[in-house]
């Protein structure tokens, strides 16, 4: 079963613009993570936000979490062509931090 | 180099054959995972293991089997019972939950 749902499914922007992707989930979570995947490659961890946190930053990335709305957003500022990839949110819930459930991802294309 | 190594990168399976995908990690992580990814889709959990000699079914375990005899190794066998095995398979590991680290994946195609 898929816990997270990313929105939009695809996003195309110009270099230098900001990109915002959203993730909604269904049940209470322990934490929420964002991953990036270049085509045909493994996933790379970007950032983890715990259920008691509201915002985290890492370089050009900003993640917010609204547990009342069961949603998170990933903002990439000043995008670059190299940011072109699929972005996935993933959650853990219940008594386990081992079982990570992924959404279907947002395909971001940054045009030079 | 530390990391997760999956092999082979590309594998072809004939109908009715079992095939095994290898996954080795030298990160000293306790937990290991296998995910399946279909084109344009997210990842679905096949099996995961929190410690040696123990593993749990994920969301789509039917037609797959695993073993965890060593901490470093978590091979996945795709059996003939898996009727639609063509997919991208990703192995991952983590230090007791939280952030997980992925290998580069293996493409399996049925011919």
C-alpha cells in the first residue's frame, strides 16, 4: 500500500526558478523523508523531518511538515539543470522505523 | 569504498526460471531491504530484515524469497511463482531504521 502521494506528478521549470513539490499521507507518521532519483539509478536521501518538527533546511532545500493536514512540501530554490530527477517522499509509522513507505514521486525537469 | 553493491546490473530470466539478485553492504548496517520499482511508479517493499537470520514480508512478497545469513548480505530470489517480474529492483540498508541508503539497482527482464 502506498502511504504518500506526491503532487504534481510532473513539474517543468526554467533554471533559476524555485520548484515546490507536495506530499500527502494518510496515517500518523514517525518521520517523513525526501529522496531523489536520477533516471535508472538508486535513490539518494535528501532530508528527514520528524513528526514533531515543522521545518528543516539543507542547502537549497526547504522541507515543511504539517501534521494536522498530513502533508509535507519540498522546496528547491534557484533550481539548476542538474536538479532534474524524480523526487519521492517516504514515511514511517506505527511502532516501526524500519518499514519505509514511498509515494509515486514527482518528476522534476529543469530546463537550461 | 563503503556502500551497497547490487549485481548483476542487468539480468534476463526465461519463463519458469528462478533468478537471484545479489546485494552486499559494507556499511555495517543492521537493516536491509528489497524494493521493486515499475516504470513511472514509486517503490514497493518486497522484504526487509532488521537483524541477521530474521526477515519480514513487505507489501508484495508473493513470488519472492530472501535469506539473511550474514549481516552484509541480503540476496533476493525471484521465483517462477512471480508472474510479472520485469522491473527495477533496489536493495537498501539502514542503521537501525530512519535514513536508508540505496544501491544502484538491478534491471530484471523476462524473455
